[in-house]
């Protein structure tokens, strides 16, 4: 047997909270990869936000050594995220694997992300080992879930492993199944070096560190220098960049230098590059003096949700810019570009994969870089065809032209799958109708219903998830992907405070919901804006027409308090003087809007 036949590369995939990271913990314990004194729960979730929220955000590889039937095996495991916002991380992981462990919670059964992951796996023709987790729970529906797995994916009962990642029951069967069922990596050690980049991170001292799978050839420390003693250069085929690597190694799960990465193995290369964009995920690495054909890459994730982010203190603008640049080194899936607002000053227009992704980035900005920020309401990308024939892509209300200049407006529609208990079907149909959803299909799998809908992304990013969890008592699960662009009748809703437009409160809304949105926004602003010495009108305006108005009442000082009797005309004169003063303040007075209003309005 050669070394390559003793390597297994596999990923753990599952719906969120089905026990991926806990299963990874037990595998690390059983293979003695991490010392007992260093072991902790969810050890592969290194980011504090991951640990606090109990979710995996970024894929995490680790190398395990395991002895089975007298032979030593190298098991390269990649723990993956479960949330739909980070599904691109799953597709990256699968590019480095020959098989997966599909984990399903025995108490919850098949969920939306379970199906989404299986579709990715089928596209790559990987070996699947189905695992029924949490069998120790009193609410576990073992036979029912096994039947659902068989009906939906064609697994036989005998190949479904029943485990408890929490207690460690049957974990040894998982390891034996990985070795016996997942094929060793293909690839030719004798060919020119080809390494696939499936992830990256930025290190202050070593520059960009790329996570690679060696597809062909070998990468050895001795080969880092040529016959003349000079350091050899690695070439990135897609970008054309050449770099002399500083170090290579494996994940244990921390980065550990290693003398070589052999064909089929997973490891890291410290490139020394200072810009993560030069080492793109999906690129092929080879030696500069060897030019084999590049490996097939995969599509970069496209931002779906857009927010404008501003520093609460304008003097922190440069700090915010530097913070974004550093964040982008470790997470290149979000975009940012300079943007300015008359109300909020200089900031950035940012694109994210979803609302959770946006929340994580905002939290990292405040935690890791101590920058206090204001974020506007989330929007989507609208494609406009103007009457002049020109096509315009709009991300913010400020860029939205006059409605008379627009011929058609298109918005992104999502293909959405919802899994929910059968008794909540009526509530979900009602919710999706409110959100302009169109039902495609409804199936029943055991005591669960599976919906498929097309629904505008703009409706999904406004309280859809909260309401879905509310009407199903938290039992519904959701997956979605971009379907197509659909026509929509949208308008720009402007807000005037004391007859002055405040761009930070502007929104792009569907025409049929404009009145409701305007009234709700005006009423909320009325309670948030503090009272002044004069009355403040708050107006919602569409195309120059006021569709909703409310007033913040003025403070009224009792100017007659100092009078002690006397002629009535004295009192009238004082009241008239006060009235004229209030009128003058209304015309020339400035309304100060506290930062808390901008922070609270979109909560």
C-alpha cells in the first residue's frame, strides 16, 4: 500500500444545530488529536462570535491520525457551517473532499439545509455516510427519521449510523465507516504540482495563509529551494501572481509546520502575500517553472443584502476604513465601497451574503476594532431599465432616479424551501402571501410539510425570519437560493423632518405597501425624535406627494406665569410674542436628531 491509499478527506455537513461541531469534538478525542487538557467544546469554532452564538461561520480543517486494523491512516476532517448565509463555505469544503458525513438530528429530522447540502454533494458525486445524531434525547424519533432519509435520499437502513455525539456512543463506527466507505484521494504524485485553494486567512507575520488540497504532485520543504540555493517561486494560475512561500504545514487543529504535503493531503501554505485578493479561493497553485492546466474553480459568492455603514463619530472614518480592509483579509465574501450621506457623513456601502452575515461583520467591527457604527436599513439590488434604454443597477435609495424616468424595475426572486410541522401549514401560507410569495409545491414527509416558494428577497430581509419562527414556535427551517429577476412596481419613499429631506431614512418600497410603510415609519420617528421649542412636522413623501404626516409637539413655556392680575391685553401681548417666536423658530430653527434615532429606527 502506498501513502495515498491511507488518506481520507471528508467534511461534516448538516443543518444548523444538528451537532456537527460536537461530532467533530468526539472524533478529535477518539483519535487523540488534541491533548485532554486543551480540549473544550466546539474546539474548531475559534472565533468568539462563533462560540457565543453556538454556530460555525468559517470552515475549519483538522488532521487526525488513526490506527485501524493494524494500519495507520491520515483523516483530514473539515467542519462546515450550517447556516444558509455561509453555504458557500460548504461548497469550498466539498472541493477538498471525497466524502461527507451527513448529520441529521434524530429529534428534528430532515431540515431545509440537509436537502441543500445533499444537492451540493450530488453535483460533486461524493460518497455520503448518513449519521443520525442525538439518539440519546427522549424526543428522538429514530425509526421515523431513518425512514425519511431512506425515502428522500435512497439510503438503506443498514448504512445509517445511530450515534450520540454528546455521549460518544458509536463514534468508533463513524471512524471505521470513513476508512472503509470513503475512497482515498485520486491524483498523480509523479505529475507537476497542482494545489487547489479552498480557503484563506490573513496572518500579520506570514501574510496570506492559503488552505490547500494537493491534487497532483508533492510539496516538500526541500523543494522550496532550487539547485542554485535560491527560493523557488509558487505561481497562482488565475491571478498570475508569483510568490516564494514562507512555510507549509498541517492543521492539528492549530497550524503546525510540516516538512511536506503529499498528493491527496490537506494543509496550508504561508505565501507572504499582503493582499488576500491575490490568492483567490478556487485558484490553482503550481511551481513557477511548471505550467500544468488549472483545476476547475468555482463561482465566487455574490452579495445579496446591502447596508450603508457609518461611524457614529465622523473622526473615526479612517479607522472604519482600515477596519474594513483588515476584515476583508479574513472574509473576502463581503464587499465595501465609499459612500456619503448628508445626514450621516462619510461611510461605506457594504454587500453581504445575508442578514446573519451582516450581523457578524457589524459585531466584529465593534468588538475587534472598537469602532461604533450606524447601519441603515438593509436593501437589495434593483435592476432598472430607463426610458432612455439605459440599464442601471441600484443598491441605495439615494441612487434611485425619478419614477418618470424608469421604464421597468426588476428585483431578485429567491427559490425558497421551508420544512415545518404539518399543523403550521396554514400560518405559513398566510405569511408567504403577505410577503408576495408564490407557492411552487407542497409535499408531506411524515408529520412534516415541505414548501417550495418563489419570494422577493426584499420581503425576506424585513422581519420574515422572525415571523416564520414565531408562527411555527421555532420549528420551521429554511433554505433559499437566487432564482431569477422579477418585475416589481417600486417607489422611493423620502422622509422630511421639519421640511428638510433626511436621506438616512429614505427607503425603496413596493408601491402597494408604500402607505403602510410610510405610516409605520412616521409614527416611529414621532416617538424617537425629541421635542424642541417648536413643532416639528415629519412627512413621508413619494414623488413630491405627502402620503403620511405626524408632528412632534413643541415644548410650551408658560410666559404668563409672572403676571399677577392686570389687564387681559398684557397676557395677550405675551402670548402673541411667543407665537411669533415659535413661527420664526419653525422657519429658521435647526432640528437636532440624536444618533440614537438612527440606531433605533431600523431595529
